């Protein structure tokens, strides 16, 4: 309850920034959202504070047909070079999520760049 009360008084950006401080290259950040909520602007705002640039070292991929290959490619580069990769709508691809889980385990074993998210 104490945690809920604390977060209820903060903006989404404040909660995101605090979550980022707790995140590591091996602890991804997941957003479970209500319909109509879009965290992209706030994630990009936070990313700018650490010099992230869209399509350079920050990738936002809306999952759907054909995006699985692109996502895996961006994750592979991101894990090596310290990029952020945001995958939207992963709930639409439950079978692919198993591949994602295996890939993330592989990254942990291999050792990801410390800035990878």
C-alpha cells in the first residue's frame, strides 16, 4: 500500500525515471497500460536526458507482421552497443515472446552493454 500511495502522487514521468534508475541491462522495463495510454513521449523525453536519438540508439518497434525480424536485429545491436529498444504490442505475438525470452537469456549469459535497455 505504501508503494501505491507513493506512486499515485507522482506523474508518469517521475515513476518512469525512478524505474529507469532501478533498471539494468538484464532487468527490462515492462509497461502494462490501460487502453489509450501511450508512454512513448515520456520514454523519449527520458532518453533525451542521456543523449538517446530515435533511429540512432533508440528504437521504437510496433510489433506485428514482419516486425519480429526487425526487433531481433535491433535487440542484437542494442545489446552490444547500449541502445534502447522499445517493443510495443508484444501481447499480439505470444509465440514470438518465447523466442524473445530465450534471446534475452542469451544476452545475459553473453553480457550486455551496461546501457542496453
